[in-house]
C-alpha cells in the first residue's frame, strides 16, 4: 500500500477516536470544545510511559487511558452543573489551561544517553517505540484500526443496553429524563469519563505514530474539528463521527488536485449539508428507519 | 503601586477593544440564542481587505478601516444567510458547527489570497507616548480606547432610543410577545448579526492599527478573546460584555507584569473557569441595562 | 495476533540515531521551497546513502494539512541531500523525515517559513 495512503488512513483512525469522544457528549446533549485536552493527556502519559520508562506500548496506552478518564471525571464534577454555552466554554477554558500548562512543563530523563521527555514549548520528542520495535507503518495502521473496531463494537453494545437508552433519553431532554427517575447528572459524568479515556486513547496512539507532540497541537482547532465531525456524520450512530472524519480527511485528502481548496469546498459543503440535515447524515431518524424490524 | 496603576491603564485600553469583541458575541447570542463561531474569521476577512487596500491601493488609515468594516459586514451577511437564516431555530448546535465550517472556509480563502505571514495595516498614530508622573500613555492606545468607548455609547443609544433597539430588546427578552406585536425576530436577528460583525470589524481594525500589522492567527485570537470576555461578564448581558472586556484587559496586563507573559493567559482561563463554576454559568437577561 | 506480538516484543534494537539540519530557500514559485538537508549520526559524522521522504505537518492542525511527502535526492557533498517542498501557506511547519534506509526511522524538525525561506526555530 502507498505510504501516503497508510498515513492518511492512520490519521482517520486517530481522529475518529477523538471525534467519538466529542460525539459521546453530544449524545447526552453537551457540547465540548475541550476534548483535545484529554487527547493531549493521553499522548503525554503514554509517551512518558514508553519512552521514559520503557513500558511496552499496550501498557503505555492503558496508562494514557487511565489518566484521560480520571481527568474526564475530575472535570465533569464541577462542570456538570453547567449547561449549553456555559458548559462548552468551561471545557474550552480547561483545555486551554491544560495546553498552556503543558507549555511550561519540563519533565526529562536520561535514556540511552539522550535527554527525553516533555520540554515545555519545545514539545515531547523521541517517542520511538514503534520505530525501535520495527513495527511497520502498515502494522501500526492495523493496531489503530483494530482498536477503533473494538471501541465501535463496545459502543454498539452499550447503545442497546439500558445505559445507552438512558443516555439517549438524557440527551433528548435532561429534565424530563430526571423527572422519570433517571440519574441524569451521574450518567453525564460517566459519559464524560469514558469520553476522556477515549480521547486519551487516540492521543496515546497519535504520539507513537508522530514520535513527537507539542502543546500547540492541542489548540481549540483540534477539539472543534472533532466536534464538527461528530455532528456532520450524524448523532444517530457511533458510525456517524467516523463518517464525518472520512469525509473530511479521507475524501478531500485523496483528491490531491483540490487539496489546496479543501477547506473552501468542505466548509461550504458542510454548511449546505447541515441546512438539509441539521442532526447529521446518519441522524437518529435515519438510523431508526434502517434498523426497524431487526431484533 | 505605580506599576499597578500603569498596568490597569494599559489593561483598560486593550479592554475597550475586548469589550467590542464581546459585544459582537453577546448581540447575536442575545437575539438568536446561537453562537457564531465564524465571528473571528469574519473580522479577519475585514482586516485582510483593509491590509490589501493599504498595500495595493495605498489607502490610509480611514480608508483601510472603511474597507475592513465593509468586508466584515459582507462576510457577516454571507455567514448569516448560510449558517443561521437557513437553519431552523431549534437547530442551534447545527448552526454553531455550520459557522465553524465557514470559519475554516473564510480563513482558507484569506490564506490562499494572501499567504504571507504578516501584512502591514496603517498605524493609528505614531506619536510618542506621553509621560506624566512616572506613568506613560500611548496616544494610539488612548485613541483605540476612545473609539471603542464611542462605539459602545452609540450602541447603547441605539438600543435604548431607537425603534430598532426597542424591537431588538423585545425579541431578546420575549420573542413570542415580540412576534405578536408584529416584530419579525428573523429580520431583527439579521440586522443585529450584521451590527455585531461591524463592531467586530471595528475592534479588529483598532487592534491591527495599534499593532500596525495583521496575521492569519488574528481570527482565532479575536474569537477566543471575545468569548472569554463575554463569559467573564455573564453570558448574554450587554453591560456584562463591557465589564468582562475591561476586566479581561486589566487582569491580563497585571498578570503579565507580576507573573510573566507565560502566565497571562493561564490566569485569564483559570479565572474564567472559576467564574463559570461559581456563577453556575447562569445566563443573564440581555437587556439588563 | 498483533496485540500478542506487541506485548511480547521488547528491547529496542539499540542503534545509532540520525540527526538532521534543514534549511529551505524560497523559489520563484510561491510556496515552493528548495530544502537542503544535512544528515549526521550522533557523533556528528555525515551519513551517506540514506533514503528518506520529506513531509510536512502544520502543528496548529495535527492530522490534517498533510503535504504529500517528496523523495529527497542525495548530492555530491557528504551527508547532504535536497528536496523540493510545496506548502499550503507560510508559518510554522513540522518537517518530517521518514527514513527507509539505513533503517526505518523518523526525524521531526520545526521550521518557520516566510517569503525568504524556512529556518529552524520557533
């Protein structure tokens, strides 16, 4: 397979995890401008684990997920009493704080005669596990998409469970759901925790592909893209955010002749699409129609 | 003490421009209950047009500001038609994401047409700073603050004394009643949207003229400053936007002086988070003026 | 399967790492740059016979704005290579050198591009 294609497909998989993270919160009716912060935490934590302490990649990724989920939980507690725009801006404030603090954070160790680790604005270089273990680009693409498929399968199972139904009810109308006895606040905190872990998983995989990250990577641009992919693809199914990512990165990256104009074409297309389908391509109504009659 | 006074003066100056940006968000949010993420990009388009007029046609300060305002309002019209008017009132998330997509689009157009890192913008004033009792005052910053203040006074007068202002306030507080009284909320919303873009363009022009340059990053910067200032003062409140803008300017300049440049934004965002938590993000009525 | 392999596989393949210095000059065509790359090992000895592609990412938007990587050509000078790069806009870019020889590796360098060219730094 062409190297460039492998790179693009890897990016689609990584971005899908971040988009799924933003989408999860959209499902329970919250807009987050800050999922990039958990992506960053996952990247830093997993990178530190493998590059500085020599952990194997799976353990490093797991460490990233734990850090991301804990952070998601910790942020959810104070922000859950906010709604709408206030919640969105609180998540933005948290994410920018995280980015700015990473710009100050230096944590380096000597590894093999080389100083490695987060170095403030210079970023975190030398996360070379994939290269040191001679894992091919195609192999790593397999790892990324294997994980995406597992995550999707888990989300599909959840969707059919009682928790999934409860989340949808909270997303449709939190007050009504609460009146029916659903613990709306607790469900939202649970979802925010899972979303934090999911974004961190994406970040952990990303840093090992790129071999380096820097705080600038995690600006609001990244988070709002993830949010947009979630809505464009559709709120009805977990495949929605992936469709959103594929449409943007995949389709338009593939058409190299128009790559220079890609945001012009894509931006306009998204605006028109949202006029026609304000809840995305694969919205709840379409998903219901497609799955009707099945057990 | 002298430092504190100097920082506060500097903060109030830039805070005036922040307040205009915050008003840009508040005006649209108040009437439409929707967030325009393309706001920064709209301002950027205006500024690039002003810089282009300056560079290619040799226009001076007033000409460039006029070009900035005209293009900002034109870009605003485009965004309003495509992302807000065309969507149902209930589709507020879709409108926000749609305006984000157009933000990307406008920024890409600006970068394609003018790909250099920086563009010169006519300077507001090149006069030397005035010194007085150990304090210094830059005339261009003073001019920026004065124009911002004038624009805010004019806005206040418009909202209180004109039929348009009355209708806008009616739509903001009681949309249904306003409709019954024969006011079309959509038309008021459009007008308010364009007014907000004009204010944003003015704020952008003032800041660019003080810096005498503009870069592609200005759009995102303006959007973040406007959002933060609006939220600090209480989402949706007009006096809140003004207070939030001034407060943000004063906090930033003091944090920068006492803690260092790298802590300036950390303090601002930390405070923003705390304010949201503390006030539970309550949205204040728009016309609490 | 891959998972199992990932868990079991260990021990870095201890090898010398590469270092690169890059400088790019603007060309007559807008946004097209001629880049000169000097490769050295950790002891500062020039590295010849390397095969690598030069790509670019915008740090402000990771995972998007991929610039299709171009193959770098070797020159007569020891450890010196060149490549012609086309970017989407001026500003900060992270140049990515993806090596296939002497072994699979990656080196990332930060450059700032303007109308004169691209220099390392922030």
